[in-house]
C-alpha cells in the first residue's frame, strides 16, 4: 500500500487515479465509532488500480516522452515546408510591412522607430508608424537577430523573420500542452493535445515559415497568458504566478490587437469563478490576488504601448476587465472583514448589498459625467461585426475583407478536421470527469464556448478556436483510450459483476445479454482483443487521416502567394514569379521618388519590394483616403485621370484572373460611394457596378479606368488613352500590368513634397501630417466623411 501511494505521488497521471479504496470490514465498536468508520471507509481514496500490471505504468512514461518529442518535432517540421519549397521568402501582404518595419527598427533603434513618420505610405498624408503598430514581433525579431552572433550563429534579418513563425509555433505547442494538462489534470491529455495542436491547420495557417505576421507570435503569447492565468488560480500560494500572467498579457498587447480578446477572456473566467461564491459567505482570496496582479501588471504594460495608450481604461471593449477588477476589490474588503469579525452568511450578504449598491450608484454618477465628455471609446467596426452579419457592419471597407465573413461548417472541417466533431464530446467529458482542477476546467469550458461563438461570426477567428479544439479533442481521445485500457485490465470485482449478470431476468433478451456479460467479465482475452482493436483503429485510421490532411493543408498554406506554382496546358509545372518581377521592375526602372497607385492590398508589397511610395496599404486607417482611391479606379477613364495625375506617376493593376482587381472592384465602388455619393448615385451597394453570370461587365464597369487598364488590348474595343496612360510593363504570365501616368501635375507633386506644407502637432515635432495639394483638395472636399457607428461620441455638424 505504501508503494502504491508513492507511485501515486511521484509517477501516476492524475487521470489514472480513479479507483476507490476497498471498504474496510467494520470492527465491533460502539454505534458512533461504527458510523465514523463507515463514513471514512466510504470516502474515495485515489490509488492506482491494483489489478493493472506494473509494466503498464512503466510503459506510459516512455510513450509520453516520445509523444512530447513527436509533437515538438512535428510542430517544427510541418512549418518548415514553405522554407524548404520556396526558400526564406516573406509571404503575402502584411508580412512585407512587418519586415520593412523590422528592418527600420534594426537600422535606426527603438527611439527613432517610435517616432517614425512614414511618407512613403498613404501619400500624400503619410503614416505615423511608431504610434500605429503593435511592435512586439519586431522587437523580438531584432533582439533574436542581435543575440544569435553571441551563440556563433549568423543569420540575416530576413531569415530570422522567416523562421520566427516556426520557432513560435513550437513554443505555442509547449504552452498548449501545459494548458491542457492544467485544465484536465491529466498528463496524457496534455501530450495528446500538444500532438494535435502541433499540426492542426487552424494554427498552421498563421505560423508557416515566411508568414511573418503578428498572429504567429500573438497566439503563443495568448497561450502563455492563459496557462499562467489558470495556473495562478490553482490554490494556495499559486496566486503569485499572476505576475507571469500579467507579463504575458503585456507581451500579448505588444504583439497584436487581439489582446482585447485575451484580457476579456481572463476577466470572464474570473467573473464566472467569483459567481460561484455568491451563495457562500467566504471568498477565494487566491482568485482576488491572482487577478489583481494580472490586471494591474497587464494593463499598466498595455498603456505603455503607443498604439494602445489609455484605451484599457476608456474603450467599451475593455470595460469588463476593469469592472471585474473593481468588483474584486470590493469583495476582498468584505472577505477581510468577515475573517476579522467572524461574520455569518447573513452579515456578509448584507455587506455585499450595501457595498455594491453604493459602488453602483457612484459608478452611474461617474459615467453620467464622463459619457457626454466623450471619455469612453466605442466598439470598433470589427468587434461590432461579431454581433451582426458581416455584410451589415455599416463599414464597406471592413465588409470587403474575406476573413471578416462568417465561418462556414466547411471551414471548421477544413481547419480542424476530426478535432471539430470530437470537441463537443471532449467538452462534456471535461466538465463531467476532469474536476480535479475545477478552476482551470471552468476556464477551458468558458473559452471553448466563447471562441466558438465568435468564430461563427468571423472566419478569421477560427485561428483562436484551434487551441480549444485541440484541448477538447485531446480530452476525448484520452478518455476513449482509458476506456480501452479499462476493458483490457478490469478493475472492478469480476465475481460480483458475474453474479449480477447471472441474476438477470430469465427467458428474455436480457438473459442473452447477461450471458455475454459473463463471458466478458470472466475472460480477459475478449477484453484485450477489443481494447487492441479500438486502439489500433483510433491510432492508425483516424489519426492517420488527420495527419495526412494536416500535411496536405500545410503544403497548400505554405505557398507564399507572391511566388506560386502553376501548371501549363502541356502539364509542365512552372514557378509564377510575376509579382516580384513587377515590383523589381519598379525598383530598377523608376525614379526613387516615383509614386505608385494601386489598390490598398498591394501597398505593403510595393513599399517593401519596390521601395516606392504608395497611396494606401493594409493598415486601412483612413477610410476617406481609400474612398478617393476607389473613386479614381471606378470612374470613367477621363475622370479617373483627373484624380490620378495629382497622386501618382504609375498605376499598377493585378490581372490574370483568380482574385485579381476585377474581382475586388465591386468593393472599390462601394467604398468610393460611401464618401463620394456621385460614384453610384442613390445606390449604396453599387449594384450597377459588376459583372453578370457570363462574365460580361456592366456599362458602368466597362467605362471604368480599372477595367480599361485591366483589359487593355485584351478585349475588343478596350484600350487605354495613350495621352493619359501608357503601358510600360507586363509581367511574364500577365498577372501584373504597370502603366505610366501621362500629364502628371508636377506642381502638386512639389507642393506635397515640401515639408513646409505639412501640418505638425507642435513646432519642431516629428508628428507632421501631409496635406492634399490645393488642386486636389477641391475634389476631396466634395466628399462627405464616412459616418462610422464608432463615431457616436463625435460632435455632429
């Protein structure tokens, strides 16, 4: 028995401690002593199954260690597919801005980085990059790049940035496994969940090599925060780990705007745990200390990030964490009074009503004063889109992004596969069977339900659902394997069960079933056969299919998009490098001060690869400026030229089908008419701008500048006016076309380049916003600023 308890404490997985101590034979004692002995004997004493062979326990640890090694090696290997196939190439659009910002930070240092006003983007206005970026990934990349030579490793900054998603994918796998263990109390669940997460497409889609995007670092920071948080509320002195949770939240705030979700998720969990004490006189001060440390450290850190500032104390999106923090302090004061004065439940209940009533009245008074002053920030259009259909957020710019559409059932199957149908069963099993870590278990339940709801509203948030799906699938698989083990090594009293089976009703189906139960309980061979078949079926069939799909998806998501592979009619596979070809042409064949007009999607790549000034990019901070760009491209050629000649020297369009500019053009028209009503008069949805089912353009589209440049000399009667636009470059496979703008207004160009014409927030300040040249300002003034719902605090004319 002592050896069994030693095994329990040192080795055994908490999930294996499921048996009760056999009841002791009652001794001849007095009635009270008998009752006491009976009560003690009925208490469950968790010890390993005495009928389970010792070699099974010894075999588990090598399997667990191998599982950990497999998960980490797979997490690294599957994310390297892009680098093995295409080399160290930065992918897609946003990563090119991130790399450009990282290069600027490495070349100029932190102080100049935070004061960087970039006049090569959002021409002629510019963009204050240092105060509009989440710099965590850039700071981490430069720190690693600077540290590597100390370890004898030489890597270029580009290569470090390409490997960052791979490295952080491995770290995320580690913390996912720790989180799964903490929420279930089972080492096996932790190992299995880490194995699933290491290759689940829901995370790989933002963590392939070269995918240098904020989410590749932020998901790791999120899992770090979640793990340290649930660990801090385990009990006893664990509250001190709230310090680490707060620091992880600070790093999360440095890295991604999704920190708002993380802090609200922790606050929701803290609120749920607090509500469990409503009908009890005592309160868990470990919870109070842990959350207070988390909130104070995390919030203070977040306020030091320039792009965030004081929004944690102002934004409606972050009021829940603040309210939970304030409520915690009130409850803690009452709890200290209860302990000092030994108050009864009735006394505590009265104090709670009194204190919270007073605080609520004070809060209403404060809000009544601050709200008219515009103190509180609104819900952003993206957050608002989580509660309404994506096509009705009120912002056509937000609605134009495909990732903001609701997730379909197909999306869940694609990105989670078997983890998706397993998750609901895992959720139920976690709630029913894994209560050894109740606080952490409740976090996973809250997290899973919340993230599922939000992911149904916005496909992009399937990324956040991936960790929850991996954990819940791990819970389900572990319980199924445990069922198989229990079948092979029966831990119940077989003789008693056989007796029950034989006492079944005679002459009925039950009698036949009872006979099968007798065979089952009396013979180990059938149980072992069923167990082995179940394990082999699950391990080889389902896991093999999931593994295959994950690698198939990983190969598909590893395409850099800026470089792709295609197949010629002859069957020959070719590398399509049209986009870099066009950007390098701009870099090598245009003046350094050349301005390139293109739809905002391509702004980051033009600035990053061509090193040329762009009109707009993926930051999308200025709706009106993008509307001006949309108006120029969707207007007739002559009208469009009147705008373009003041803004650009070249126009770049994506052609060649499959997501080119014609596919995006209806969004351009809708965004344009949201500010300039003459784009689609009386038609906010711009239904008159588009193509029919046969691919024929509407009259309005056919006349547009964009359609003219896109189809120049490719379709009968469609040709650009050479007095306005001259084609100077067409990529090898026709994916990109570049036109030189004729009749450029050089006066407007010189005026915009003159620093004296920029508006600074203070004399000598670095924060100086460019202005539209006078010749274009007249047209700009004809637009009406887009009235976003988040502007409810703004004063109306």
